[in-house]
C-alpha cells in the first residue's frame, strides 16, 4: 500500500466505517508498504503472502487466511494479481460475498483474460463513476447486473481551503509568499506519467520563471523523474516530497493541481484538490471529465498532449480570478456529488445487500434439499 489515491481512499473509508457493522482488515499480497505500516495499529494488516508472480502457494496461503479470519466479504482493489488470487482464494475458502473494486481504465487488455474467467464467482464489480460503470459493462464485458457504481468521495472537512497552509508550505520550501505553486499527489508509477509533468514544468519556466512544482508520493519511477528534471535543468523548481501524511495542507497550498495520467477512473486526488478549492488541469482519460469540467472547475487536455497542457497552465497561472472561481465551483461540485460518508454508506449497503442475498439463497437451497429428502422418504 503506497501512498496513492486508491490506497489513501481505502484507509479513509475504513476509518469512517461503523465497527459494529463492518470490521475491515487489509490483506497485501506483498509488503504492506508505508501506508499499510502506518495503519497497523488501527486495523489487522496481513502481508507478504506472495513471493513472486508465479508463486502458486499463494492460493492455499490466502484461502487459509480468509478461512481463519472468517471473512464474510472480500473486496479486491485494483486489477492484476490481487484481483485474481483474491477472488479465487475467496471462492476456495467459501467466502459468502466476493467483489472487485476497480479504479482505473485503459490497460491494453483491461483487467486481463485470466481475471475474466472468475466473473462467474464474483458477486459484484464496483465502478467509481457512471461512465466507468458503462466501461466495465461494455469493454470489460461484466454483466450489467453485477456492476455497481459507488462514487469516490473525500472528507471535505479535512480537505478544505487553508490560507495558513499556503503561507506555511511556501515558507517551509524557502519560497516567497506569492510564488506560484503547482503540484500532483500520486504514487510514482508509470501510468501516472510524471515525466510529462516534468516536461510541462520545463516549458512553463519560460513564461513563468518563478513557478514551482510539488510532486508528492513515492514509487519505482522516482529515479527516472529526478534524472529527467536534471536533464531539463528544472530540478531546482521541482520539489520531490516523497511519502507525506499531511496531504490536505500540501494540496491546499497549491494554485493549480495537475494530472498527466495515461489511465484513470475517477482519481481521488482530483476530488481532494477541488475540495480545497484548487482548480485542476488534467488529461482526458477515464471518468475525469465528470469532475474536471472545462471552464468551470478546470481544464482537460488530450492524453500526452504536452503543448496543450503547457498552454492551459500558462493561461490559468495568468488569471488568478479565474482560478478562484474554478476552485469555488470545484468544491461545490465535490460537496454535491459525493462525500466520504456517502461512499462509506455505499460500500456498507452493498456488502449487506449481497450478503443477505447469499444467505437467502443458501436458505432456499437448504429448504429445497430437505423437501427432496422428504419426497424420497415418502416414496420409499
């Protein structure tokens, strides 16, 4: 669990759940990561179950764990190995409800052919936006009856405008109070396309030489990002902050939030920025357009369109009143379309509904079996 959007959202959601109804536990196939380690005192965290991609022993290990903790509902988060092994092990362990929450779109083969073979044992696929739900049905070919939309939500009390944070963060970075500050919060993974952001910063420096950029998060792409920043002679304007646990104040300090992702669904980092009244400039992928509305809450550009991103950044940096209006509209949109409380309620309700349906199905099957036994005995 790196400090990424989906992972942070998961932690925030678990903290909001009613423990008398839902008792969450986290299972990481590999290491727990910085975020997993940080919550180990709050929730049971299980890790280091998978030693390598072809470690078939993961199935009995994971099934045994799910059986031991008596899991009622399994929710796999994301695609890949965790989606496959999580659902297969849950099926083997007899877990009543098996679901998958997906947070991205755009893989060459989507969730993968192997993962699709487990559609029959999966009770629900969770999308994060309306258009994402349509994608899961039309592209991934999941049955429409199994696709459920639960919008991502953020805690608007934690993520809120903060003039004090604007001053403090700039001072901590050794910057003047009026320094333009742009940034991104995302795990440093290839699909987040941080290299485009570095190239944007290099070009923007020509028109806004005082602009600085924050990159919050860590991951395997860090060396490449740092190398590119040095190559483009922009390293002194880019602040690599790594893993941080004060994201609300860092986001609130920004003038513009930027995202250059190659694939997304509905990234929570964008919602957090909008909740802080920070306008967003992002690539038009996934369901981002449902939150970043052109000329209202920010601007969209085509995926990998470097010049368009540079142009929008330059224009918005030059128009403070427009940034302010977009930020206010963004917070209003987040408050109207989805809070963290509504997301928690959505997951809780779905878990209960699917579990109750499974119980009714089992009870009905038991009655039918008993009737058959009685019929056999009466005929005998």
